[in-house]
């Protein structure tokens, strides 16, 4: 992804603490002075994995403090929300995340949200849409830039992401439910 058009723009990285999002934050932080964008981060704690999830948020808070990246945290009991709204837990969690993202965008806190989707996520999305009965024209692959949402790692494989983490000695959280 070419970041030259993002000079003086505010990019907020969605970070869970997992490998993909930690690598994304590190990668964008490493390019920040070259391209002149302003960087922040957002963490959405879903209330699904109890203490482990809270530990992931604490990890993200510590990491962002160490890397001098401003962080906004949101929290929600997505299990309760799923029951109230009569939707799947996955849908409730996704809705919560996007509401959090749009609150930052609409509130003028950032102009773009960077998401850590990569090649493996894109393949999974296409297969999921096909399985749900979408036509070949309706499966629609993800885009590197979709409105205010950026996916700088979309051309990266999971193996490349993990190699980047190892090369840069990055620590991250493991989510066995993911």
C-alpha cells in the first residue's frame, strides 16, 4: 500500500494484541516518519474470553505506551448483547467493533481505521460468502482501501506476518479461540 497520500492524515490501528494487529501497528509506526501521517490505536474488548481478554487489553495498553501510540479502548459484553439483539455472538462482536470504529471516525478522532486483514482472511471471506450462496460476482474480495478502512497487510500471507514478527522480535498475545 502506498502511504504517500496519507501525509498529515490520522490513521487509527485496530489492535487486539494478536500477531496480525501487533505487526500492523509496528509496520505503520516504522513508516510514520517517512510518510508523515499521525498514528493512534483502538482496542475493542468483547467481554467474551473473561480474564484472558482483559489481559490482552492490558498488553495492548502497555505496548502502546511503550511505543508512544495514543490508544482508545472500548469494552462491551457481547454475549449479553447477542442475546438481547437475537444475533450470533460473532455478529454482535463485529457490530460492536464497527460502532467503536465509526465513533472515532464520526467524532473526528481519525480519518482512517487500519485493519489487520491479510491474504488468509481474504480467502476465508470469499469461501464463507460462497458457502452462504453468494454468486461469483457477489463474493467480493476485500480491498486495501474501502472508504475509511485500510487493509495494508492484505497482500501479506500469515507466514510473512509471523516472519516479520520474528525478524523484529515482536511479542503478541495468542487467542486460542481465533
